[in-house]
C-alpha cells in the first residue's frame, strides 16, 4: 500500500476488529457460564423435589402407624402436618421453575406436574376424611392406589424436566461453541488479510527539504534535519505500532488459531508460550480436573522440576484455582510489592467446568480488562480442544500427567 494514510486507516480498522473480537469472546464466555449455572440450579431443584416426593409417599403411608404419629382425627399429628408441609414446598418449587424454564415442552411438563400434585392433595383430603370416620380400609386403598399413581405421575414429570433441561443446555453449549469458533476464525482471517495488505510494497515518497511531498507548506528554507534517511511508505509497520503496549492482540489471535490446529501436547505447549507472551504473563498453567482433584497438565514459564512437585488440588481447597473450578467463575489474585498477581479462568465445556487456565502477571496487570479478556479467549479456545478426564481418583493416575487432544 503506497499511502501512509491508508495504512493508518487499515491499522486502526484491524485494532477495532481485534477489540470487538475480544469483547464478543468474553461475552460468549459469560453466556456459557450463565447457561452452566442455570443448568446446575435447575437440576439441583429438581433433585430436591424428587426427594420430597419420595418422602411424601413414605410419610403418607405412616398414617397407619400410630407409633410414628398417625392419629384418627385426620387433621393433626406429625405425619399429617409433614404431608401438608411437603406439598406446599413442592408448589413453591413449581412456581420457581416457571420463572427458570421457559421452553414450551418444559412448561407443558410443569402443568402436568401441577395437575398431578393437585390430584394428590384432593386424594389426601379423602384419606384423612376416611381416617376420621374410622374407615381404615378405604383410606388404605386410596393411599396405595390413587395416591401412589398420582405421585408416580409427579415423579415422571420431574424426570422429564431433568432430561429437557440437560438437552436444552447441551444445545445452548453447542451454539456458543460455534459462535466462539466463528469469532476466532473471522478474527484470524481479517488480521491475515490486513497484515498482508500492510506488507505490500508501495511507491517511494519523494522527499524535498526534509518534508515528504504529501505534506503541505511552503518550499522555502527548512530547518536542519538529520542526515538519516526519512522513512517512506514502503517501510513495514512495526509490531510495536500495531499492538497495545500491554496486550499483543495480533500474537493473541495467532495463538488462538494455532491452538485450533494443535494435534499434540508438544505443539500445544509451544502455543501456550506464545499465548503467555501475548498478555505479558511470566507463566501460564493448564489444569484439568479428575474426580475431586485438579492436576497441572501443561505449563510455560516454570522450572519443570518445580512443576513436578506441584501436587493435585482438592476440589474444596481454598486455592483460587479450586474456587474457579468449583464455581466456573474467573478468579483474580491481587499481586503485592515484589509478588506477581494472577488471573484464573475456568475451562467450561458441554461436560461442565473441566479445569482452569492460570496466568501469572506483574503486580497490577491482573486487574486490567484487556489481560482478563484475552486470557478468557484462550480458555474458551482450549475448552474446545482438550477433553475432560473421567471420574477415577488420583490414585488411578500414576506417573506423568498426560493431556488428551
């Protein structure tokens, strides 16, 4: 390109595209984390409701066991009160589910569940009336036939809701992963084309009296200039001119593309070094979870002997990496004078949070949004190419820890 103005315009465009890609990547990661948190919350609520239904069946059968609190008046006693309490709690949980699940199929199952629960309440009222009238056989027949059938309907609706929630989350994970892939691919394509255009040679710019021909002004005596040659348009734009002084977006983009192409742990280790350099990190570690422990599987910037002495982290440890793994949320470790800070970003996939990426940076850098966003972009890319370990404990994983691509 022969025009300096055109080069600067193209450079500005590339920087804007890079910043937009970082923002979209961070937004995709946040949405991924929100879907994961919603899925966990809904499944936990449904499991609690299933436990309440089981307790409801056992408690209602306790009407016929005087030693456990059953009475003949049909309105008092611990068993009657507990059934009423459990039924009210299930209705409250149903109301909460209506705000969390908006899919038509889920709403249909919630309606079926509510209808079955209402049927159970009416049957339970009849059971209590029979008990109050000392017609125990009729009450028992209702409990073991009608009530049992209605509770099975409630259980079936809850299981169907669990399946719908899991399938919906998987679909959203796939959509977000495709979005992340398109962002990375689009950024790489735009930057590749842009850098090729910047590298094209242009026509020399004539220089007269220390000023280029593109500069306006009189051609009278000019001030003394250095005898060094004046840079002309064909001089390539330096890396320092294209990148932010703290975060090298060009190198970060190329690292993401290289991650997608990595076919072995050795290649991925080289890419990790480039990724760490792009955010000015002195060290970077990829951790993967196995069972209830978190293991370092890949690192850059650390003595291999020191890394081999790092033991696994327990899931419930107070360490920032363990907290990021448990909650699937970014953790920041503030640096102090003479001590580096750290950014820890979770690796979230369709299997949930399978590990974390930790980056060690100079004190103060850990709070910079650009460093956090680019590290998040690396984590999103890594989560699509590394596989989570299965559930066995650390005792089943002796020797060097391997990474699966």
